[in-house]
């Protein structure tokens, strides 16, 4: 009888342990499943959402396609504006969106896309907050992009920036900018400062190499 009692007690303990293990597995599995589902939704969802899709007409009457999109997977919200012409040339840059405004407020005050040759072009953007920049783009096999922000602090100037400046100046692309407030002269002066800084840094490097 004692053996039967012990076996019954042992069986009961084993069943309790088994039930406890099952409950523990279920308790662990539920949050794990939630995490897996959340990760799958995050990975399979689009990386961005379109906030605005329309057109932008610049001061000379040229029409560009405009698209504002937001990065939906970033912990810090990021929005980007892309302006394109009919030839497929475009400029794409980060903008600020505010919840109490319509997305199109992020459109610039004025802009131009100027063809330099078959494989390169210049994009000029004048923002509503008076920010102004030029970006140089190449296409084809030798793809690169360089951006210049008017009157920004000059630090290190590399050879690709000089290549972009020379291409812009040699093809008189700055002549396509509106000439209000001496805009072209400002850019010519800024590019001249950049080229001077490049020459100065090259001379410094040459002296250091000769030591």
C-alpha cells in the first residue's frame, strides 16, 4: 500500500512539474511570438510613406515633379523632398515637416536644374528660410554628387568638390540662376574661396611631405 501511495504522490508531483513547465513555456512563448510578429511587420512594411506628391513651378515658369516622403522606420523622424524634371534629373534633400502644417510648406521658394552636359547637371535650391545650396550630379558610369551650402563654414575641400566647381564654372551654369540680390556673384565668390582653400591646403600638404 505504501508503494502505491508513494507512486501516486510521485505521479502527482510529476504532473504538477509538467504542468508548471508547460505554463512556463507558454508564458515565455507569448512575448517571443509578439516580438517575432512585430519584427516581421517592421521588416515587411514600406520603409517610407508619401506625404505629398505634386508639382512645383519655379520663378521662371518651369515645372518640376515634387515628392515629399517620410522615413517610417527611423526612431528620429526624417522627411525628404525630391524635385525632378522631365529628363529624369533630380535633387533630393532632407526637409523639416511640422504636424500643424501641410507637407507642401516644405517646398522651396525657388529652384533650378541646369544641364551641364549629357552626363552631369547642377541643381540650385533656394529655401523658404533663406537657406541656399547647389548640388552637382554626374550620371552614367562615373556617378558622384557634391553639395555646396552658400556661405557655410569652409573646412576641408577635396578634389571632387574642385572637379564639381570647375564643371559648373566652365559651362557657365551659374548664368542660369536668377540674378536677384547679386546671387551669381555670391556663388562665384564662394566658389573662389573654396578653390583658394584647396590650393592653400595642397601647398601645406606639399610642404609637409617635403620635410
